[in-house]
C-alpha cells in the first residue's frame, strides 16, 4: 500500500506541474487584462504541435523545440492581444467570444496542417528512475516536473524582483491607478499575453511526448485549468499553483483508488465546496471574483 | 455602410443593380432544376462518421478505403441496376462524433444529396440519427451492433459485430496461454466502452480467467493515464485488457504500462498504428499483444473463404495513398459496400427497402471474413447483425499476424447466457439502452 501511495503521489506531482503552468498563464492573462481566454487550451495544443513539427518531423533537439514552442506560442499571444483583446479592452464579453472564435481557428489550422488523427511524437528518453519495483518515475515526466518548477520560479522572480513584474502586478491590482503612475496598460497587457500564452505553449511542448497530440487536445486541459483557477481564486497566481496541486492530488488519488469518472466528479465537487465556503476562491479577493 | 461602399467606388445604383441581378439569378436557378445529364447513372452513398476530433481514426480511414472501393467498382463498370451501369459516388459528412451534428448530417444527406444508403460508425451518434431513420425509412449501417434494437428496422450491422467478436481474442488467449489466469481491465465510460466491458467480462468468465478488480472506467477527456495504469498494476495481473479504447488512449496506456514496468500479457480490441506503439515502447514489450484487426497484407486473407476481394492489393493501394494511416476501419466500410452492391444488384434497385430485403434474404450473408448469418434477436432484439468468424491477431516480431479465425456463433452457443448476464449488469441489452 505504501508503494501505491508513493507512486500515486509521483503521478500527482507530474499532473500538478503541467496543470499549474497552464493555469498560471490563464490567471496572468485574466489578472492583467480582465479577459477569460477560452483559447488557452488551444495554445497548449499549439505548443504540442511545435514539438510534432520540429522534434518529431524534423529531428530538432527537444530542448530547443520546447524553447521555440514557448516563443512561438508567446508570439501567438501577442497576436491575440493586438488583434482581439486590445480592440475589445472595454468589452470583456467581446474578448471572451473572440477567444472562442480564435480557438476554433487554431483547431482548424492544426487539422489542416497536421491531419485530424493523433500525431506521433517519439519518446525523448525511455529511462526510468526505479526507486523500488513498484515506484518508478519515467525521466520524461521528471523533465516536466523540473521544467514547471523552473518556469514558475522564474515567473515569481520576474513578478517580485523586476520593474516589469511590479508593473504587471500593479496593473492587475488596479489598472487605473497603475495607468496614473505612468505604467503603460498596453505594454503590460503585451507582456502578460506573451508570458501567459508562452506558459501554455511550453506546457504543451513539454508534455507532447507523453500524451495524445491532436487538434482537440486543449479541451480537457482547459476544463482542468478553469477548475484550478476558480478554486485558487480568480486572478491569484499563488492560488493557481496551490489549487493545481490540490486538484492534481484529489484527481489522481480518486482515479487510483476509485475510478476516473468519479475523479472528474470529485474535481467539480472540490470547486463547488470551495465556492460555498469561500466564494472568492482560496486566494482570491472580492474585487476580482 | 453605404458610405463605405461609395467611397470605394461602388455607387448605390450599382449595388442595387448587382443585388437585383444576383437575386434574379438565384430565383431562376431554383425555378429551373439543374439538368442531370449523367446523374441518372450515379448512386450516391452517404458517409456519416467522425472525420475530425478524437474519434476520427474510426471514420476518416474508412472514407479513404471507400474511395478506393468506388474507384475500383466504377472502373469495372459500376453497379448494374435495371440493366444500366451506375457509378458510385460517396458524399461525406463529418459528424465529429456528436449526436446533434449526426442528425443534421443524416437529414442533409437524405434531403439535399439524395443518398440511397448511409454508413455510420454509430455509438454515441446513433441516438441523434435514429429519429431520422424512423421517419424516412433510409437504410443505415453501423459498425456497432450495440446500436441495434427492434425499434429501428432499417439499421444493419453488416461488418463489425462489436463488441461480441472480442470473445474470440480471449478464447484464443485461454487456449494458447492457459497459464494466464488473472486479469484487470480499463475502458472509457461511453457507448463504445461499456458494452465491450460486458463482453470481455463474459469472455474472461467463460475462459476461467479471474478478474482481480472491477473494470476501471475513465472519462473520455482523460489525458494522463499514469493513475489508471498505477491502479491496474497494483493488482499484479497476468493480463491487462484495454477493452475498446480509442487509439488516442491505447497508445498512452501502453506507454504507461511500459514505463511502469509491466511485463505481462496485453489484450485489446484494437491496436491502430501499432508501429508507433512499438516506437514508444519496444518490440519486446509489444510482442504477443493480442487484438482483433489484421493488416490486410496478411497471407491468411487470401484463403478461399474470405469474401473481401484482393485484400492484399487493397492494403497496398491504401498504404501507397495514405502511408501510415491504415487502421481498424480502413477496410470495414468498403466491405459493407460489397454487401450493399451485391444486394442492390440482386434487388435490381438502390431503394433502401429493396436493398435491405435482398441483403437479409435467407438469413445468410457474405461477410468479409467468410459466410455468416444474420443474427442478433437474442442480444439486440433484431437479426440485423451479420455474424460469423472473426480473426485473432497477435503482434509477432513487430508485425500484426492473424493467428486464426474463430467462430462467434459457436462461442455464443456455449456462453451466450454469460454475455447476456454481463450486458444486463451494464444496462447494455437493447431493451435497457
């Protein structure tokens, strides 16, 4: 039983890693721009297809591919900011609808470019760390855990130690006051979109060898990310990380000890309970909820 | 709006004139129907299946196979009806495995395209289409006989007897590896997964193989299968059964089994694109993997009792045109068309009721894998499933190999009550669905 618990814990750690990357990006975009980006799951998908195009089909080294995935998807985020969210800055509902349209465009582009069927991504490594016969951590999954930790730490340092980061947090807390202090709302929105989209892209790129890459893969990820964002508190980065861990632990343990369908229901119940006890989410504040 | 138009040089007068011309042309085209020319000699067949989305692997390759079939049939003179040769044309509609879209597609194919027969994957999409079938009397086919019920008289399952053929794999396993006595199973919780779960449970029970745990069901939206596999392996099974999981799930589950150190037997309904599974695991790990869908270059498909014509050539042409795309359904819809063609020529009509009558006449039919019986009233409430032999396929040295053909009716004659028991337990009998 102890071995089963430890193995399940390792599974949960991996799950929390990539979900937190996606959820933090989603929160960052909402926090700074006030827009719910429904296309965020598709940015995850695009990151995975960057790996298909470069690593799988053209043998570009995986690490380089992941870096390109981050930058490429970040640039898509900039494109979204410029063409959709900036013109609709005073219309959050319009931004939401535009993001739904954009997700369909990304899905269609992926289908037309790569086909509708699951794309093949060869394993980066087949090495496995064997703690015991029953406790094993594939090195590919360890890469995701380490990378997620690194990116989230870098983001935290950026937000707390740099002028751009302070500007971003100020804009998220009170855009009007930030603007009066000379902070460019447009500039902070650009940075938020680049980082938020890039994190989704890098999550997709990192996990591409471990999951089924297809044009519709963003759907299930965005559902988990939304649950995490709501549980953590809309607009709270710390909340997104903590809620990712909580969601991953609950979902993974319920799947292992009961079944996957019940795990999904439990995830939603977790959200419901948090909303009843603390409607703003674990780390949320009333003005953002 | 008009100001913008005039700024670009389009005057109001020109705009109104153009609009009137367009409206007039539209009215004329609807008043005078398009002259059919050669249309009288074309039979249109509807292809209503998922061509995009996670279930596309069980739709799109089938359409590709049908196009090869149509090319061959048309080159050979088409279908002879009423003494005239009719070319076959497929009209495809992507239902995205969504019941509402399937219903829209069925209506469009019947009313706008004038198809004479519609082939579907079935499953979750069938409830959306069933009212259209009942209202129009259109002949539909499904790959999933679990869609059959006596409520709809124009639905047939002439190719796949999913999930009942899965019993043949388990029977072969029990006969050839009798030392394997314990199993676990996982499946997605949907219309495809659940009847298959019931079938595998019956087959394992009939073979004396003990289930170590309840089947582990997962949501079709699952992306990370590590927890599922951890749970399966925690029971120390000798056999892991992957039920009828979609290929998007079979691959990551197999990869997880490999990464979590499993070295036992795997049995699955499908193993589409198994070469990629080998690449993600190893040849040794995949050795002995049992499933139910052969590559059509298998020499066993040249046997005299096989009714699918030129199976090896079909596989070769398919792979030339769609390299690496061969899957479980690549040949299935085409084999249904063989039956439909024979029935239409026998009935001398493409009308749905006449074709259905001719197809089921005498209660016998020529299934791709040999002569078979129209069967199913016991399980589906109607004898609209064509059931006979089904191949058992094993991966040997990195290649799918047919190990034999086993009789589904013979298994059912011995163990039918077990199957009904488990189908009933999962609410999968026709009168429970």
